[in-house]
């Protein structure tokens, strides 16, 4: 990887705004987006299975059980090495092993955690309907899904973040935080 390449990993609870942060980085800073879920979606598509939370969790947990907790990070690192963009951004870090892989193996890696209140998250999920089961989401189901094996470690990653972005307010506030983050990253890299 080139020394100039900045790799930004993003984590946050379902619906916290990881996509909002990624989209802004793509639009304003021409970042190239990568996704853990793309790896899983490729597998689900090949198996002719629905792209829903249960199937994503089953595939992710199975891969981790069979090949180690950092398997998705190893695959993603290979994809990142082939990218030429100055800034690479990816979301979906869910496990400390995935985060540690990047912190220990990838130069110029920065970790950002996106946070938002659970009520805001629920509203976003039901409106965007990204996955087949999103329109039936309730507060109880959301809390239960955040407690599934694949997502239960996400809140604990916040304490390991280089940057925490509060996405509970306006988009303008979120964008200001992202701009500040990029300024600081460019000073240290």
C-alpha cells in the first residue's frame, strides 16, 4: 500500500449513520468505499439466499468460526491493496479481532465510531428499508438484533475509536465532525 493512502474503518450500531459518513467522505473527499457486507452479499447472491440480517449474520459467524475472527478483514485488506484512491473507507467492523487486524497490519489506518440515539436509529432503519426485514423493525426487534452474536460487540468498539462521530443531530453537524476528523488525520499521516 502506498504511504499516502489513508484507510478509514467505521463502526457503529445498525442505523447509526455509517453510510451517511461514508457517503460524505466519497462525495467531498473522493474516498473509495469498501464494505464487509459486500463480501457477504456476494456469497448470499451466489447461494441464492435473501439479503437479510439473519442470513448476513449466519454467513459472517460461520466464516469467523471456520477461518478465524479476522477473516473478513483479511479479505477486505486484499481488496484495499488493489485500490488506488488516496482515501479508502469501509464500514461494518463488528468484532475486536477485525479492528485489531487493521490496527496491526494496515498502515495509515484510522478507526471512527458513529453513534446516535436508539430512537433516531429506529426511525432511519424503517425509512430506508435497505434490507428485506427493515420495514417490520420495532424498538424491541432492534435491541434484540443489536444483541445478536454478530452485533453485540459493536458498542464496546467505541472506546477503541480514534474518532467518535455523533450522528444524532443535523447532517451539517455530522459533516463538520467528519471535516475535523479528516483535517486531523492529514496532520498525523
